[in-house]
């Protein structure tokens, strides 16, 4: 079961809060060990305009438009 939650400051550490629905669905109890897989959301905004295609913007647009009918 995948969930989305936010990492929050907790003293000098950080932690996440597991939703009640997940806790109940998985039958989790206090002090029980769990395995958590961390996957960060990708932020692709910094890539905009940095990828080199070897062609001009106009050439790229022309390539994309090939075969398209208005």
C-alpha cells in the first residue's frame, strides 16, 4: 500500500506520520518494526531548457508537427 505523507521536523530529527487508515489496514502496533521505502517526488523544473537535442527549437517543432493535420 503506497501513501503520500510529508516529512516533518521532530526535535533534532525528522519523521513522518502514518495515516490512521494505513495503521488499521496493516494492523500496526506501537513499537512494531516496519520497513519503509523512500521515493522522493521528482522535480523536473530545473531541467527545462537544459537538455541538448542537437537541433534548433524550430527544427524540433517541425519534427513534432510532421504528419499532424490542422
